[in-house]
C-alpha cells in the first residue's frame, strides 16, 4: 500500500510509515501547499495512494461524489504526532487492509477505528 500524507499532518509521518514497510509521501513534496482537496484526491486516485488526513472534508468529498476511490484514513484527534497515534493507526491499517485496497473510509480517534466501504 502507498500513502499520501495531507498538508495538515507533519512530514515526520513519512518516516513512520516507511519504518513499517509502507511507501509514503507528504503532499508538500508533490504539489502546492494550498492545493484544493479535490486535487489531492484526484492525484491519490490516479496513483493508487491512500490519503491520510486530519481534514474532515475528504470524507465529505467521498460521500458527496459517491467515489469508489481513493481510500481515506481520517484521524480525529488533537495530537496528530506519530508518537501518539502510530500504534493505533498501524493496527487499524493492518486490520482493514483488504478494504483499504478496495476503497474505504477509515475514521480513527484515540480509542477506536471505524471503517466504511466505498462508495458511501
């Protein structure tokens, strides 16, 4: 699986993903910092990346467009550092791997993850 980390998350997430064997890139190394969410979604769909974000708009875009891709992992916590979230995040990715590969929205908070298969 390949991941693109949204601008609202720190680039240090790239290392955290790579240390766990996944390919990852921060949006800042791909496109403009002020790129609209739709541009990030289109790039992720075209390149088969999963979007990792702290932005609620990505889930709304998936719902409004009834998209089947790309998959999105949306974190809903105040502390978005790898030190705080990586164990929970990576457990959720492993648990939901098959649906992430097919198209899903995963919402993650400090206690649990919720998964919805696309389209919403």
